[in-house]
C-alpha cells in the first residue's frame, strides 16, 4: 500500500505542469513551445487561429514528407566509389604456373588404352563411315561406349528425327527407319552425346554444332571417369615434376629454383607451382619497377609427351594473384607463350554490410568451403565451386573429380555411380542451380586484381638457338646432344612496368551526419524549430501517456467498485435492521421472502418483511402513576 501511494504521488508530481486533461496539455504545449505556429494558434483570434492551424498542419505534413524521403535514402545504403592513384613500393604478387597438359602421356597411357582405341574408332566413323563400320567389329571396350555413346541425329525430316549410332546400331523412338538408310552427311546431321539414367530407361541428348567439340567433350568426360578412380598421389606422380618443368629461375638478382615454388595439384592442369604464395614465408617485395627486378623463368612444357586427345593447346597457364589466395587458374589465368612479359595493376575495396553484400572472410556465407584445407582466403570463385560440388553430392550422391571432395564422400565414376554423367549434365545446364549459388555466395570486400599486358617475341633467335638449347639440354639431361626444341620451351618475364597503382574504394554516400543535417534543415525551414523543439514534443508525448495511464487507472478502479456492488445478492438493509444490529448484536433479520403482491423490487425481487426485534429491557423505565398522569395533564393543557 505504501508503495502504491508513493508511485501515485510521483505520478501526480510528474503531471503537475501540463494538467490532467488532454485539453490542458494541448493548451500548455502551444503556449510554451518554441515552434512558431502553435503559439499563434493560442494567441490569435478565431479567424486567424483557424488560418494558423491550417498553415501549421500543412507545413508539418511537408516536414514529415521530406523526412520520409531522407530516411528512405539513408536506409538504401548507397555507396560512392572513389578512385585514387598512388606510387609506392609494392609486394610482388603470387605467380602460379601450370602446364597445359595435366599428365604425361607416357605415364597415363595404360589407363587410357581402351578409351584411346574407342576414340580412334569414333574418328574413323566420322571421317570414313564405310571404313568405320568395317572396323567396328574389332575388339573394343563396349562398356565405356554403351554407357555414354556418341550418336548422329538425322534432322532432315524435322517431324521425325532419326537417331543413329556411330557404329551402325540404330536407336529411334519416334519413327521406323528402313534398313537401307546410311549414316547421313554432315549437312543433314548433328552429333550428340546420349546420357542415360535408370538403366537406360531415361535418356537425354547433349547436342553439339561441331564434331570436334563433341568428341573432345566426350573424351574429357570419359577421362574424368577414369582419373576419378585413381588416388591423388598417383595422379601427382603422373604429372610434370617441378625439377623437370622449371629449368631456370631468377628473381631480381637472386637465383631461385623449383624448391622456391609451392606445388599444388589442380585437376584441370595437373601439378601447378606457386611462387611467392606467402603461406610459410613473408611475401617478397619488388625493389624497383622494370624487367631487371621481376621474375624470369625458363620452362620446359614437354609438348612431345602431351595426351593427344585430352589437350589441344600447348603452352603454360599463368596467373597472378594475391598471397594466400587459391588460384582458380582455369577461369582467371592466361596462356603464356615464348617471350611473354607481364605488367601488374588494380586493388578494389568494397564496403561491407549493410552497404553491399560482400564478406570479409566468408563466415556468414551458408555454404561449406571445400577449399578450406588449403588455408587460403575467401573468394567468390571458391564459394561458387563449393556450392556446385555441394549440389553434386546432394543430387548425384557423389562429387565431381575437378573440385575438392568433403570427407566421407566419393568421386563420381561409372562403376559406383552409373547415373552420374546424366545427373552432372542436368546440373551443369540448370539455370536454377546457378542462380541459387550466385544468390548465396558473396563477393569479397577486399580484392586485388592484376592486369596483365602481354608482349610476345620469338625466343631464342635463330642465331642463338643452337648454343642455348645445347646448354639447356646439358643442364636437364646431362646430354651433349640437343634434347630440347623451340616448341617445348617457354620463357617468362614477369615484372612491374611501374609502381603506379589504382585503389578503387567504396564509401558511404549518405552517413548519419548527412541525415541529421538534412532533417534539421527541413524542420528549421518549414517549422522554425530545432532539436529542442523535438525534445519538447517528446515531452508532450510522455505527458500524454501519463494522462492516459491516470485515466485508465481511474476507469479500472471505478469498474472494480461497480463490480463489487453488483455482486451483492440481497436488498439493502432497512433502518430498523441497522438500528437493531447496532443496539442488539444477537438480532438477525428475517430473510423470509416477500409476497409477490407487495410490488416489484430491483432485480425483480420483493422487499423482505422486517422481523420484530426482541425487546431491549435496558430501555424500560418504571415511573410512579402520579408522574404519568401529571405529564398527560400537562400535555392536555
């Protein structure tokens, strides 16, 4: 009870100024506020009061409209981009080099023997159909061919296309072809790859516009199936070793060799080697711009030992990237030929949440990073490939050979997962899958991009060819004969042309200072107010709430009293009952119901007949008879 009284007292003290009604509160605000309009509403006459009320209401609406625009603009989190150009000493980038051929043909020939024989038969069927049918009866590994064959689709009759096998077996689901039909010519047919699942009951065709594309994609798909069943350590041994590929190395004035490169196995290109990756050592600085202070390499690509059907390009795949970042060299690298020189350039910095959907380390991206074993920084390329591999595992129950594999999963192959090729093809062409991965992955907030300028020249020249190849052959094979040729040697010069760099940086276009200044400017222009006026308005809102609370408390109290009176079942006591109860504590009122003829009573009940109280003997007074008579005589007089 004491606490309740204390709180009520505090409530009344807080409400002492503006009053206890809404009208008093409004009059008090208009009379005391520093805003110009409300004061005139109180001070002026009836006509001007109405005019000032409309003007104040109109300008208040304009202020609210302008405020909504500025707040909406601020919450859009727009950014402005600034470009700065500077000159400073820069760290030399990480350099990744790969051979265009992932494996030596001499080491993987036993794995690709059946596939190469099938490939030769396919080429014979394309180039010489009659000869190809004649040789189709020779011993071939039919299991590889029957699983994913190449077919010709005769579309000369668009309403009834005919599917013809390259080796003469005809598969047609729409029309019956005569036995005399031959394999059609190139103008009337297109080549396709038949991908089947569910034991061949559900098939789709992947069409190609050129037979070169068709046989290359078919061979790569079959080779992927073969290499996926080989342990990675064996694949590393089948690729090009660093001591054979890197013939000479010079960084500035310091000599280097293959031991200064970090090996990494990249499924597309086999063994790749990274210079200045910065994983275990500090990044190397570039002392000065110019070719004398860059990285010079002489590489032996061993083109004579390329896999003939797997790689059709000869050269070195080159990529420049930041330290501790994973090199996605297939997508971001370039092919380097002899005499390649490269210059380097841009850095991009983005703002994070809520201004852009970029991430610093990828911790908020809901996709497992399968490249985390390499201990590299986050990149959107790693996220997109991890997302695709995750979809492969979920939809096809196996992972693709070209991407890292999480623990407990297996790579796809025809033996363990017969339907994987069909599933992979559907997933690769799925637009929904790509949109899902793009929506879930985020760009990195800090990204350095190197622009590469390539200049090419013949190396070595005809005048110096003999002695250079003699020396390189001696160093590589300890041979007095020339074992190297121009088509197998690549020279790279990688350096900064100059130390000019460009930084593209995002900053907030609308910050909190901009928002407050615009809100205050609009409020001062239209209403002649300031921040103190807003505080006054906030005070009025608080007083309005207090008045509402007081009224609600009073209303609840009155309702509680009315409810207590309504719960009383009997009629109110009569005067006689009250007197009897006060003077005689043993008195009990008569609760017998009234007769219905006595008339109605509230709640349609009849008034009870009051009982006869017992005599109160303390009130009896015995007086002499003469006294009584004298009193009666006095009354008569």
